[in-house]
C-alpha cells in the first residue's frame, strides 16, 4: 500500500504531501486543480517517461517520492529487488525516489540505493495499477486478454501451464533444428567444402593446448644460447675444471676432516655429509655440461621458429588460441558428420520432432480446455458484475481463435497446428450491451459510460486474483450518473475491501463512498499558481459532496441529501465488511 506520496516542483505543484490510508481515497476538486497531475507524478514514480517540461517554472528539478508498506511483500517483487542487489525484509517499507533536472538527468533511488527507470517499471507492476480514460485502449487491447484470463484462473491453471511450457521449449528447439537442416543443398555443399578445408588445416597442424607458450620459452632459450653457453662454461670451470675448483676443494675438506675423525665422534658424520655434497655437486656439473652441449643447435632453432610461425598464423587467422582451436575442431567435426550423414541425422531429428510435437500439442490442448472452462466462470462473473451496474442485458464472451496451421511443418504433418509459447489459441473479449445485437470486440463499445462500466466490471473481477497493491482510477466513471453512479460507487467499495484504491471523481456517489476524502484546489499566492491538498473531516466531506450535487450554492436540502447519501453508502460499506 502507498502510505505517503511527496511531490515537489511538478507542473503547478510546488510541494504537496499526501498521507494515504488503506481502503478507498477520493481525490476531488475543480477541473484543472491538479488532480490528474498527482496521478501523473505517481506514474512517473512507477517508471513512466519523464521530460524536463514537467518541472515547475523557476525550479531546477522535480522530485517525486513514495513510501510503500510491504506486508507481506509479493515474492516476485522480492525476487526483482534481489536481482537488483537489494535484499528486502518481508515487513520492510519500500521508499522510492525519483528526481528529474532541467538537463534531463534522471536520478532514481530505491531504499537509498541508486537504481534506474527500468527497475521502476519492473517493480511498479507489483505496486501500483493505474487506469484512466486514456488507458481504455490499453486495458482492452486483445494482446492482454489471454494474460487477464490466466490471471483470473490463478493457481488453477499453473500445473497445466508449466507442463505446456516444458513441452513447448523442447518442441521449439527441435523445430528450429529441423528447419535449419532443410537449407538448400548447394549451401550445404559449400558449407561442407569450407569445413573440410578447415578440418584438414587444423589436423595438419597437430595442435596441442599450451604448445605456443612452451615453444616461446624454448625460443628465448635458444635465442640466447651463446650467453647461456658462456655462463655454463664459467660455472663448469668453477665447479670442476679449475685447479681450485669447488669439487677439488670439497674433496680436500672431506679428507682433512677424516684425518681427525678419531678425535671427535661428530666428525665422521660431518665428513659423510661433505661426501654427499660432493656427489650432488658432481651431478650438477655433469647436467650443466650436457645442457651446454644441447644449447647451440641452429637446426633446432629453425624448426622451432617454423612451428611458432605456423601456430601464430593459425591463431591469427581464426582469432582463437590453441585450446579454442581444439574446441572448434571438435565442433566442426560434429557438423561435418551431420552434413555427411544428413540422412541419418534428419531421420533422428524427424523422429524426435514428431514425438515433441504431439507431446506439445497434447499439453496445449489440455491447457486450452482448462482455459475454456475458466472462461465460462469468467463470463458468469463479469455478467453478474454488469447486472449490478444496471447492464442486465449486456453479454460478455471470451472468444478463442486457433493460431492456424504451421506451413513450415507441412511436409512432416499435413495438418500441423501452429504452437506458440502461450498456447494454441488467441483470446479476445467480446461483448454486446443491448439485447439482440451481435457480439463485438469489447474495445468497439461506443458509449463512454458503458465502456467505463465494462472496465469497472473487469477490474472488479480481475482484482480478486491480484496481489495486494494500489489501484488508481482516474475518472473512469465519466459519462454515468444517477443509480448507475451509485452502483459504480458500491463496486469501488468492493474493490477497496482488498486493495488500496485511489480515485479521481466528480460524482457525489463515489465521493460519498470513500474512506478518505482529499480536496484538491488551485490557489494563487505571491502571483504564482499552486496546488493545495486538504484532507477533509466529516463536516467538510458533507459540504464537498453537497457541492458536487448542487454547485457552489449550498442549501439545507443539498446538505441533507449529502448526509443521507453518505449514511447510505457507509451502511453498504459496513455490509461488505461483514460479508468478508
């Protein structure tokens, strides 16, 4: 629920703070006072496009900040925030702040952490649902009707949908593989010739992962063979060839120690250690001598450089190192096998695709049947709501249309049906408002008042399956009056039993049904126009409702009518509470 909304320097609003309650809140006031601007600000907070012409004249930036109470927070919302890196406790409040400056820079923060507009759109789906006169087309767009039907069904369709999704993913991948296998024969021959050339080239190279690094190290050794030889010769001279070589001196030291070995019990052990050192040093001298003989090898250098050149050309040509080239070798080997054994590969693919298609079709038919059953319940629920809204002769229909045949699979399955990620059928809502008239797409209902009632009936039904969130109705009651207005007010009360509801209205019946009444007015101070919001007490509410019915001049009769209307709708509200 939206507990507080703070708006600064937005259009004619300099600074407004709305403290909101659960239940139904009415935003009422004269036309042009700024009611819809408040909804626009909330929409901006939920990720709608913002431009710097929204900034109040004379200000450098606009600010919109909302405090949402999350109790409990929807699991998908928690998952979205976790992906963003914000771990939200189940009972924790959510503070969203968005700033827009004159240069067009957006600054978004969620619980103090920098975010982006894309995240606002994602999380806004679970927080606020805004509907107004301009949203009729979007709400009634047939592209959304299938998801609305599934929303109505809720968990009842979950298992069928999951089964279908698994089957469709398998089928869709096999279908793509099969279609790819049907490319023209000339293309296959060209591709095969190209791959075979690459395979032969890589086979001839006899690649070994990490070989280049080893060869480069060996190259550096051979390139410096003269320097290495001189160094080794010096070491060999010092170790064994000089008159005072290390080995000679070590042998003399051992002999001297053995001469006095009988005078101290520790000397024999020390003499033995010197002897071990002599043998170790002698082995080192031998290995260095052998190594020095191998270094100066012009033929080895030429062969090594030729190998490095060959590997360097391959890695540059393919843009890969040895390990990647080996993986690419395996990949093209498999592709060559598939191309040269196309018939066997295609037979296996067709067999797998046939099984996957029929599995997916069966799962889709089960899902389609489940949806058709749910559609019957939806029709009954919508028509019951319409009857309450004095449209007893109105009829509602959920139309299922097959996606048609899939010509790309005609050679495999003559009657192949097109399958989509959503199922086997398109769904569109149809309706008629008058007895005897033909059903038409819901969006083609001509009367604004009838369209408003249809939308409210849809929202009343669909809201029952929605998570706890804030619903916003921006003058969706336009074009109605009298008993229909009261019926609409009662429907809004029903929605407000389960959701926080914000409503902009000019109807006395709707205003009288609200739990909270905020009066929006435009005032002039210091030769500047600004919007002011006032929470009305009970007396102020009666006067505001009376003004809606009789205009500026309040009479005892209009005040009495307002009181009676308020008591009547309060009684209905109490009855709804008892039923829940």
